[in-house]
C-alpha cells in the first residue's frame, strides 16, 4: 500500500478485511468503511454462497460473528457505514456516495 501511495498520492486503495478492527489494524488506514446487514440476511447469503442449508449457515455465521466485535461497536469506529440490508441498487448508491466522498478528500490532500 505504501508503494501505491507513493505512485498515486491521490489514489484510493481499498482492503476487504472482516477482522481489521479486532486485529488492531484499523489505525493503518486513513478511513474505515463498515458494511453491515441483518443477521438473517447473513445466514441466507452464506447458505447461498456456500450451497449449504440455512441451519448450517446460521450456525457458521453465528460462530464467526461471536469472534468479532458487535456491529454496533464497529459502527462507532467507522468513518462510513454502508447498510447492505436493502436492494442492490440501494447498496450501490451508498457505495457511490462513499467513493465520491473519498475521491473529494483525496483531491484535497
């Protein structure tokens, strides 16, 4: 990331990391974006992605969530929050808004 920053000082680089806060790595980044949705949706999405039944998905997602800070705590630490509970269009709109805000901030630096 440092190399990218030297080559493109106004560039925007994103890192997807579910445990970034828990690992104490959030301070390495300029901004923190939290993406969240309702637990039931997480279960359904995991089941669909992994091709498992919803009960197995619920158990695995619940286990993973237990290893993480609650969303409410991570939201407090985030610079931006994207609610992925609604439609794809709504999520895309939020992503574009966050990207535009980041782009404007990068231009000012």
